[in-house]
């Protein structure tokens, strides 16, 4: 229990840290390009855009995600068995009852979203409800409730938003640079050349670095949610079997995309099914290997 509270506190601190860090980075990138291009309005515009986008996305990211996923909310009358599973585990975990959404897709998967436990959602595909038995579905639900209780949903929502902002601004800065916009008299000489090179390098590398940070955090959160979920049900085998069934299913989830893939309990895109893997390609994985997750669960 102490570990869980430590993780909650850690996630809250990381949320503040990453928001501050990304804002500082955006200010730095905006300053460099404003100096290089002689377009001094870039800096305040970049900061204002990033701030507004972060605030709006933080408050409405769950609605955006559910809309992209074509999910719809269900009530107790729609699926009493599923509601009872969620209710019982919420009582055990001491969490408020989340809203439950369904994606009409036969590919088995699930995810949680929302900014905190009081505004949380668990979303299931019809495929996962039909293909898993009760202990397996309990394992999946406990995993998602662990994401909610550990405040993973807040941390990952903020990271996704900030990564998206960095990608958009970097692309914008690069386009302005290649178009040759700006005042030719700004930062003449060696300083101007250094700033130009630094700005272009930052704009190219920033999205890649930001996405690697996002995906590394996402993989770490999955391991923690697996272990927390197994402790919640006191039956690690249920989640282990569920992960094996989800992994064995070769059908990609049509409602998922690269922006939302990291939210799911297992990679919904099935990009690497049957393909050889390398260490470098592993940097861009949204999830840890299913085999490793199952192994850890069965060692509990």
C-alpha cells in the first residue's frame, strides 16, 4: 500500500515537472527562432498557444479520446455483469465508480482515461467482453483501475498533450525556416548561424526525444498497473491469461491510432506481430512485451 501512495505522489510530481519542463523548452525554442528569423512575435505566440492548448486538452482530453475512439457510454441495464465487476473492484480499491464506455469492435482491448479518479472512464471493446471469461475480465478491469488510482491517467494525458504541442510547434518553426521568413538583419554573423543551426537541430530532434520520453513512461506505467491490478484481484493468472488472449488476437483495433495506442492495455495496432525486434525499435514501443508482462505476473 505504501508503494501505491508513493507512486501517486510521484505521478503528481512528474506531472508538474513535465509541464514546467516542456513549457521552458517551448519558450527556449520560441526564443531561438524569434532571434534567428527576426520575427519577435513568435515567442509570445508560441507560449500562448502552448499554454491554451495544454489547459484545454487537460480538461477535455477524455472527451477527445472517446470521440476519436467512437466510444459510447453504457448504463447498468446495458451490461449488468460488467457493471458488477467494476463496482466490486472499485469497492475493494476504494475508488469511485468510473463511467463505462464501449467501442463496437471485435478486437479485444480496453483503456482508462480522465484527469483524476473522480472524472475517470474505463472503455472496453465489445471484443474483449465477448472473448474473455470473468476472471480475465476482472484482471483487465483491475489493471485499468490501477491506472486510475495511481493517477497514471493524469500523467499520461499531460504528456500526450505536451508531446503533441512540441511536434506541432517544431513543424511550424521548421516550415518558417525553410520558407526563409524573417528579417535578414537579425543576429548577423557567427551568432546568427549558431542559433539557426541550434534551432533546426532542436526542431528536428525535439519531437523524437519527447515521444521517447512519453513511450518510456507509458511502458513503466504498464508494469506497475499489472502488479497493482494483480494485487487487487489476488489472482495474477487472470490478467496473465487475458494478456495472452489479447496478444494472440491478430485483428487490429480500427478505432485506435498512434495518438491513442499507448492508452490501451495492449498495443491495439498489432504493428510488430511476427516481425523480428531490435533494441532500437523497442524505444518506440507503446507497451512492454506481452511475454515479459505475463512472466512477471506468474512470478508473483
